[in-house]
């Protein structure tokens, strides 16, 4: 892939990302226009549903044949959940959970 193709890929990706981020503000940014109830409902239920789907996807491969095959994942998920319950900060809980998991994978249970 040459430099022009790479730049075109980056430009198209940036434009698509901008369009998906700006669309809700364009449609519902007017203070006079009320946001439909369905959109408000989706805004409430989709984030937890996506997180649940990611947890299931992340843990679907666990095998309980040996502790090294599942302990790291369970401790990482537990750390993420505990930090989130304690601080209610999604970015912090995901970040710390990821660091805990990576430390365990790199050294604790080889």
C-alpha cells in the first residue's frame, strides 16, 4: 500500500467517524426539538448491554481444566467490577482491570 492509499484510508475513516459523532448533534442539537423517547431509552439500555456482550465475548473461551487457563481472566474481571463499584468511573475501571489482567498474564500464571 503506497502513501496515497494510506492517506485516503485515514481520511475516509476520519470522515466516517466525524459523521457518526456529529449526526446526533445535528438531529437533536436544537433545544426546541424534543429527543424521541425511543432514543432516550436506547441511550439508557445500550451501554450496559454492550458491556455485558463484551464480557461474554471476552470470557467465552475460558477452560477450567487448569487454573492458569481461567484465573487471570476472573481476577481481571473482578478487579474491573470492584473498581467500577467503588469509583463509578468506566474509564478508570476498564484501565485498571486491563492493567491487572496484563500483569497477571505476563508474570503470575505462566
